C-alpha cells in the first residue's frame, strides 16, 4: 500500500512562495500510469485539484491557479513537490498529496498571513 506524507511550513507570508513536499513510500513515483496530485481544501470550501505529475514527469495544472503552481519531482528521494507563487490569504487551506485520489496523505495545514 502506498503511503504519502506532506511536509513544509505551516505559515507563509503574503506574496511569498509556498513550498510543500510529499514523501512517497510503498511505491515508486515512476511506476507506469501513476499520477500524483496536489489537492487542497480551504476553510468552508470543497476540495480543489491543483495539479499533478505523472510517472513520466509530465505535469498538468488547474487553470484557475493562473500559472502560479509548479509541481516537480525528485526520483532519487521518491518524492514530489508543490510550489505556489504569490500566495494570498485565499491560499490558506489544508493541502493533500494523493495517488489517483485513492491514496492520500494526512494533509498539512498552511496559513497565509502576515
């Protein structure tokens, strides 16, 4: 069974860059046909898919993020990362990494505040 765990700062200042990492165990991020996603849930709102990185390194993003998001991977460490630029308080949310939205990390609370 694949296990995922998010890590990163819990507090980010407005206009700065939010950086999160998802460590994967029990499976390889290069396994064929796998796609690894970042999903967030803001207070009082539903789940929002932010983007994903596939087994071959290709990436896809939610257009609503207006090119602020970037997903990358470190194959040697078997982990993938999210960077979100120019954050505002509206980016405050619990951030999750997932495999096909079936296996989920525990989530990490990120607050954007001065």
